[in-house]
């Protein structure tokens, strides 16, 4: 138990503000934001293209005006620019190969929390500027996050797995989830909000988490969990709006349990 207490520490964040801007109307497609992971991959590539264009503009601006009289500074600047461009090209390629071949080729994300990478934040920002609903972007990103967990993490014990579900689940869904966890003999925790969820995590100190929530709650929560603890995120569907009688695909739930327990 001592070892678990050493590494399990949640990052601080403001809780309970994820739906502040909601206008009370029904969401698009009755709250079903299922989106293929290809959307987020395209946004990531888009971020890198924008970065390369901006870097190239910056390079020619400085090279032609500030560095033409200093050869050494010009060489350093050239090498730095070329290195950044190569990284902007190679990183998304390695990332894509990781997903295609289901192998940990993208070494640079091995010990990092994928959802908290600056590249991810930039891709979400770009998607919103293109008027793509944020929940769809996050849904797509979380699918990639779940795939990466399948690649980079292995089996854990039953008592190391924590399943966290929101109180807003429809009664029939909650009953079905309880029947499933009883079969596997694992615990299911129902949290009424972010503060209670954090308290459950701190008390149990899991080595693997299955989290059920809306996209924005999942995104906010996954980012604060330490990178060495895998979180499989299952997005809910909101036919009656957020926080009321939400639904999930129980097959996704079973698959998540089976992954952790192998």
C-alpha cells in the first residue's frame, strides 16, 4: 500500500463547471456524440501543418532580416528550425503507426498522460475554431486514448481496478452494470459529482480505472490522473440532456473490464 500512496496524487482543478454554458436545449443527435478517431487524427495533423507554416514564416522573416550578418547564429537557427520541422512531421507519423500496428512505436507518449499533452489541447482548439462540436472532438480523442491504453498497459488484479460511474445513469443501465460487475466480482462506485469522484480515487488508489461520464467530464478527469494509471473512458449518451437518465454501450463496458483483467 505504501507504494501506491507515493505515486497516486490527483492534479488540482476547478470542479463542477463543465456544463456552465449549457443553454438547456437538447444536444445534437440526442446527446450521442460518437465520433470516429479519424477526426482527431486529422485535427492533430492540422495542428502540425499550421505549426510548420508558422515556423517557416518566422524562419524566413528572421533569416532575411536579423541573421544575415551573423553566420554562427544563422547556422544555429537553421538547425533548430530544421529539427522542429522534422519533429512536427515525424511525431504524428509515429503516432499513426502506433495505432495502425498496435505497437508502442510513439515512444514520446509512453510515460505521459495523452489527454494532457499540449498537442491534444491544440487539436481541440483547432477543431473548435473549425466549428466542430467540442464533445465530438473529445469523444474522438478518448477513443484514441483507449486504444493507446490497450497498447501501452497490461493486466491488473481485480482489487486494483476501480469502476467509476455517474449518478445520472438511467436506472436500467445502473442495474445492468451492477449485474456485470457482480459476475466479475469487482466493485462499482457511483459518484454524484467531481469532488466525490476524486475522493473515491484517493481512498482506493487504483492501478486501473474505467470511467463513465460525459465527454467533458471524462476529459477533465483523465487529465488529472497520473500517467502511470490507465483510464479507459466510456462516454455516455444524453437523450434527455446532461445529468439525467444517461445511457452507455454496455458492450464497451464489458470490453474494458476484459482488457484490464485479460
